[in-house]
């Protein structure tokens, strides 16, 4: 069992930056690949970024490549999403997700954190 809690969302102007965090409970965090998904109003949830259990491999959606960076600190049971050059279309609720394979939806979800980018 893994419990996930996201934080770091908020309101930012276009071009700005935010850093999201996802804190995980449980001693098996380092065995999970971690994903970030997002869901904008009226749209389906979409993949944003993923990182392998070791942190050695990362994946990004084309829409965020070059602007977002995913990382993890297994000693702190935390995964991060650094978001730079934010655009209004990045506005969404961002969810942390844990599972066995990066980029594949895992069984464990956080409740999400809202990111709003104003133009």
C-alpha cells in the first residue's frame, strides 16, 4: 500500500514556474515507478511525466518536454515535478500516481493539486 499526497500547486502567471511535490507513505516507495498525470476542466486525464523506480529513466509528454522535469528522492519518499515556462494550457489538477511500470497507470493515486496559469 502506498498513500500519496501532492502539494505545491497554485496560481502563477504565464512564463512562471512551480514545483510540485508528491510525498509517499510506506517503506516500498523506492520499488515503484512514479507518474504525473493532469486533468484540465472538461478534458480527460492525460499523462505528463514518469520516472523509473531508480530515477535513472524519465519520460515526458511532448507537450511538456523541455519545460518540465521529473525527479525523485527515494530517501525522502518524494517525487517532484519542476514546471518552467508555464502556459495557460498547463492549467489542470495534477495527480501523482504509483505503479510497477513508468508511464503505465498504477494502482495508487493522490488527490491532486490544482495548478492555474494565468495569461
